[in-house]
C-alpha cells in the first residue's frame, strides 16, 4: 500500500472524486476536498486557459491546510492537445498537487509536474498501458475496470490489481462501479490504495450536470448502461434512456468513422447531449450534497472493516 504524504491525515475515506467532463466544477471540487476526499476536475471544463487559471485560484483560495488535496485532469490525445502547453504552464505556476493524465503517453509531462513536487496519476485500461505508464515514471496508476463510467475498460478488478502490483510500487487507484463505502473497502482490501468514484458524484447537488442528467441517474438501472464506441469514437458507457431521447437506437448504433470520430446526427455530441454513467448507476437513488454523500460512504466504509 502506497499512499503519498499529501493524502495522509487528510482523507475521511480513501476516495478520489473522479474528474468528469462537463460535470466537475469548482463547487464539486471544493466541497469534496472539504468533506475529506480528493476533488478533481478536467482542465477542459474551463472554457479557456484564463478561466482555468481563475478556477485554480478559486479552489486554492477556498481550501485550508487541513482539507484534502485537489487534482486536475489533462488529456494527452492528439485531438485534445490544443491547450496542453498553456494549461501545463498554469498548473506549474499554481503548483497543482495532483495531475491526472489520460489517453496518451504521460512521459512528456511527468518531469514538468515533478519539478515542483506535484504527483502524476495516469488512467489505464490494460496491463500493457499500465506497464508503459509505470515506465514513464508516474506516481500512480488509475486502473479503469469494467463498468466504469465514461471511457471504461473491460478487465475485472480482481485480475487487474493483482497483476499490476508486482511490477508497480506506486499508488494504485481502482475505478469501476464504486459508489458505496463498502465498495471502497473492497477496493482497499484487494490491494488498491484509493478508490476512484465518478458516476455517484454526478448525482450530487454541487455537480455541474443538468438536473435532467441527475434525475436520469436516479431512474436508470445497471441493465440500462450501454458500452459502445459509437458515441465518442472510443468505447465508453452511456445510458440507454439518453440515447433514445436523442433519437438513437441502443441496439443499432452507427459505427464510428475512426477513433474519436463518431458518426452521429448533426448537432449531437457525447457527454453534452448523450449522458454517460457507469454500471454503479443502479445503486443511485438520491441527489444529496457532496458532504452528505461522503459522510454516508465513510460510515459504510468503517462499518465494513
């Protein structure tokens, strides 16, 4: 078990509130950190680099020494790189404590983040990518397993964690259908240091998602989650009701033109119009404030010891 010092003594429960596109904003991050879990957001949720800098200043200004640290997600894929250099400079100037990289090789920014003492965690869905990220010098691996919201993987967590630990002595974060304190306890028991919780935090008061999105999370069941590459051009989980509301047949979706190039009707886009959820959506039955959710999860986590 490898928990970096910046987390020690700061967490009520070993959880990262995952960075979710168009959902995670300053209110969610600040309230998560104050409640005792790591709050994170995608840099691209801020519409410009200037706004990104403002968001970081707002978060840093609101947090106290005793609060949990925060983090920022930056995608490394070619189609998302337009702001990377500018955003990286902003993160270095603000000394963002945790940078979460995804869809690409983290090697190029590890040294930049390490230069001021920051940590780099990288999303992986396969053992091959886990080994590559470990070789790149990341501090943590986020193992995105079957059932995760967004760009989820297909591996079973029992197999994934057990095979990563022998070659990686850094922090292991487990993602995929984790939405209760009991599930967090199970993740830690099997060898993870932290749990990555996404979908459950969409259905909170502070999340940026529209009310219709949050209500759908309450009404959908696990069987309503569709795993497909048709919507974003890369395999991800979406809610069947959202697909149908946008005129799409969950059982007959259009094949993408290429990776990251879906063939959707004009005007439709993933995440904004077609809403994602992991298989843990079947466990959601309310939309509480973040603090209430964290306290509930912490009670379940402690009771499961």
